[in-house]
C-alpha cells in the first residue's frame, strides 16, 4: 500500500524541483525527505527517481505516480468534504488567505456574514501575497485563498487546486492631477513607481509598458497602493493601480490601462463540496456583488 504522506512528498518534489526545497517547505531535513522517497520506491516496487549528485529527475514510473498522486489527493479531499457534510451544522476551523486590497474591501463583509450565519465556524485570516496562496493551499496551511492574475500575466496554479471567479477589475494608469499625459504611450519618458522586483505587480507593469513599446523607467519600488497613490499625487511618478485599491475620490488622474485584474477564490481540488468552503465562497461572492453594486463597476467603466 502506498503511503499518502510519501505521495505528497513526491508531488512536492515535482512542484518544487529539489529535495532541499521540499525539505524547507515541509520543515524536514533533506535526509528525512530522501529516506521517505526511498521508502515510497520500495512500496511502489519501482525506481521513481534518478539521482545524479544532488540533482534528481523522475523516471517514467515516477512520472506516472506523480500524475496519479494528484487524483489520489483530490479523492481524499473529496472524501473529507463528504464526511463533513454528514455532520450537523457548518463548524470547525477554516483558514482564509487574502491579499491586502481584498482584506480591506471584500473580506470584512464576508466575515460578518459568516459569523452571523455560521457561528460555529472558527475563522482564521492571514494576509498573503497572491503568489504565496497556492503553496499555502497545497501545504494545507490555508483552506480558502484569494488569488489574482492579469490578462497580460495569467496564473498557473497546477492540478492540485481549483477555483471560482470572484472579481474582474479595470486597471488604471494613475498620473499626477495636472500632468499632460493622455495615454500609456505618453509616459514613455516619465518616472514610474513599480512594485518590488519579483512581485506580480512589478511583472505586470513591465509587460504592459513593453506592450506599448517601451521599458518603464523605475524611480521608486513600492508595494502598498495607498503609498503609491500618495507619491503619484505628489508628482513622483506614474503607476498602475487596480480598481479595488482606489478610494472613492482618488487624489490622482486615472487613465484606463490595457489590462484587467482577475480575482478568484481558490481551494484544494476536491474541497468544493466541503460545507465550510462552500460557506466562505458564498459569503465572498455576495460581498463582491455588493461591492460592485455600490460603485466598483461604475468607477471601473469610466
């Protein structure tokens, strides 16, 4: 019989690439990971990995088992969801991860709804960069997480996760109030305020500008949208701002940018029917619909 925990390590190795990375993610030693994978090979009766120094690659048998592991883990998740549905009421701990703008807008009303309608739920919220949500879901550190991507930088979450749509936003080019810029192309020689290198916001700004035929000239690297807006208003540069991050009366002038930001609710494959996950998804979708109705849609279409 194949051990599920060892199968999970094999799946981690496929995703992370090295035994050292798996050990870091799992808080194990590399030696312990190697021993568990060797035990899995004995259980499978086949060589799963080829080792060359510190590097490992999957054999044909290893690839087969990696593909099947995704289905096994999803089936176990589905079984847990169906068992939870047999219990009376929606109860237990549910861990939610969200990015900062969603924490300030979509999430609070959803938490109020969940507390009112499902008082036996133990809600736990963590603020995470969207890039950190998929691994946190896969590692079972989160049960539900808000993900986002852009049409110029689509996300790939892998077969272990699934998601449903939540929001689709306009992205704006924010420029100083009295600047003469009329389009993205006009900012070719302007200073830019970008996200930190390595973040999705940074990558999206690069791709949007490259699509307009230029490389943005970075003056500042800021990740907090409130700070970005303050610097743009002070004439320190221009920046891309998603609609959800804008106050009702922005201190800057806004020009529609040629991209959109899409937010989705993610969870492990097989968990969609879990009562707690269903409740969180419904509360978030209701909150997003109310937010759109209060003016997000109208502002984003100007």
